[in-house]
């Protein structure tokens, strides 16, 4: 039956069936033809999989990001990033990566981060001679940190599925996300030097201070979220609700760019985005339930342990598997499917679940710029009208830099665990 489950899943995937329906239909096939169970079990298990208070953080974080973006936060974060690094060689491309890190601390979504960067930076880069393809490539690549730097919707999903502290996951993602941003900045500097793009102006403390003042309330968002969680003031789910209220207040009364007439559109977008994610999570939960019933995690764990008892070899093999999975499956769905399979094996080998979770999210984030389901590639292409194959080519140098960062994180878990351990 496990071969049939895999065959149906892969067949539907290659036919282009949406991932959520692929997962549910794969399980339905086994129930109807092999186990003779009622199909209503699919919907029941889907509902039970998302019936968790912690998952309430997903729509709230999506709402918070939308309110912040509509309230003028995005442009102020870009201005601050440009004041910091815009005067360096390849400064505008580096600004995209820095802005991606800042906006990731608000949106919790790689697609939202890519969209925000694409609408604000591509035309400016093209006017400065960077080329539309390069601009689109760096925008798509910089969006990947959206699910690594907290608050991250994918980390919320892993925290619930893997029974790992969401607050620890958030804090553990800071350094990896920053490392990913720096690696892409280095690539932009190298490409700018190679293509003869000079620095644009000189660095000014006055400009940095002015831009920081204008973006201060935007930059306070992650401080409020993480500080509130670790200070015991509220849970991650309550922190998400606080972020929504804070985003509304900042947009309405401080930056004064958010209007009440914008609310229906923002809420509708958040509802659509949340529905897509929760449908994926529910369907993936059904798929995971079937995998457990077929004892695939148990058998796979025994197989891995029989091959190697080295945590490093296991992690390297897992990296390859997750990078492949990221090319085919949405990050949140992949977390729900693969966590029950590999987390028990990781624990058996003595690997910290927190480290495992953050490393898993980093892997799947990189999958956002790898075809055929490289979501950020499609988002960037849709915004800039650059053909998807050209976006892929332009993002390759950044993909290589992100893979190098992944290897460093795998070899040195300290980068992930140091902050959560220090704050406990």
C-alpha cells in the first residue's frame, strides 16, 4: 500500500494537481481500494489537524503583515535599508536583501516578502542599470528569509506538529536568517564589481539616523513579538493578535497611510492566504496519518539507523531530501508531512529538536526559489513580467550562496541554538 500511496502522490503531482488535493486524494485512494474505510475520515482528520489554538497565529500574522504593508511600513523599511547599504558597490541589490530581512520580521511569509520587494525595488534597480532580470532574481532570492526570520508561519506549523516551543523557534531563526541575508549581499557585491556597477553616493550617519527615526515603529514589531513571548506577557498566538492591533495603530495614527476603506481588501487577502495554508496543513495531516498507519516513519527510522549512527551524515542526507521536497511541495505542507517521519529519527540520534526544526525551515525556504514549485520565482515573475526561466537563471548565484549558508548551519548548530539557550 505504501508504494501505491507514493505512486498516486507522485502521479498527481506531475499532472499539476494542487498539492492539498494531491495529498487528500492519495489517502482517499488507499481508504477506498485497500482499507475499506469511509471517506468522511479524510475530512474529520483534516479538521482535527488544524483544530489547534496555536494555528490561530497564522491568520493574525498574515493580517499583521498586510496592515503593515498597506500602512506605509514597507517603503520606510526600504529607505532605512538603503541608508545602511545603498552607498556600497551594488548597493541597491544589497538593499533588497537587507529589506527582505526587515520585512520578513513583519510578514512571516516568503511570498509576501517577495511581493513587497518586487513592487518597491525592481523599477529603481532597472533605472540604475542593474537590469530587470538581475533585479527580479535578487528580489525572488531575498524573499526566502520570509519564513526564517520570525515571526514565521512555517515555524508556527513546525512548533505545533513537532511539539517544540514556537518562541524558541522564532529566536532560533534570527541568526540563520541574517546569515542568509549577508550571503546574498556578498553575491550582489561580487556581481556588481564584475559588471562594473559603482557605489551610489557616500555613507551618511545623518541619513541613517533620519531613516531609522522614520522606520522606528516598523522596526519595533519583532521586538514587541519576541519580547512579549519571552517576557511571559503573551503566547505566540496572542503575540500575533497584538501585532495586528499594533499594525493598525501604526498605519492609521502614526504613518497615517492606512485607511478604513482598505480594511475589507486586506482582510479578504488574509482570509484567502490563510485558507490556502490551512487547507495544505489539513491535507498534509491526513497524509501524515496514513504514513503513520502504514508504519512508514518507523520503518524509515530503523533503516536510517541501520545505515548510519552519525548525526552529521543523517543531517546531510536530510538536507538533500528536503531540498528535493522543497522543489515540489509548499514549505508548510512539507513540514506537516515530513516532521512526523524524521523528527523521531533525529531524536534517536541525539539531535536537538529545535535545531532540527530551524534547519528544516531553512531548507524549505531555499526551496522557494527552486523549480517547479519555487513560489518566490513565480511571484517575482508575475510582478516584473520577466519569464520564469530567466528569473531562475538570475537567482542561481544567490541559490549557491544560500546552499553554502545551509552547510555552515548544519556543521555548526551553535548559530541556531545560541540565542534560545541564552534567553531561557
